[in-house]
């Protein structure tokens, strides 16, 4: 498992600064997460109380449920330059409602 994690980490560092390549890597990880969760993991869920208890204890002890975080739009907007004196950009917005 550590080897796989290191391979993904190496891949990420090789694309440092390349937003689209890193986004593709994150999408691949998310898809893999979903695939494992919805198939292999679901099929392996405990069928008795003792096994369920063991699973829940592990989740509690090891840091909770795996989660793929999705940033909100505000995270991306925070990297944009602030407009001077709070004035909106002078860039015209196309009129998409014209006939």
C-alpha cells in the first residue's frame, strides 16, 4: 500500500504547477475511491455484530471514514487578484440574452 501512495505522490510532484494534470490525478483518485467503495468494500461489509463492532472500532481508532474533499468555488476565487478599490473589472461581459 505504501508503494502505491508513494507512486501517486511522485506523480503529483512531477506535475507540480500544472493545475490540469493535478486535477486529472485528483479525479483518478476520486474515481478509484468511488469504485472501491461501491463494489469491493460494500460487498465485504460485516454480516454479524462482532465483525461490525470490529469495523466501527477501527474507523473510530484510525481516524474516521475516508472522505474525498471537494473545495468550494470560494477557494478558487481567493487566488484571483482583488479589483482596485472594489470596482468591478472593466472586462465586458457578453450578452447571452440577446435575440
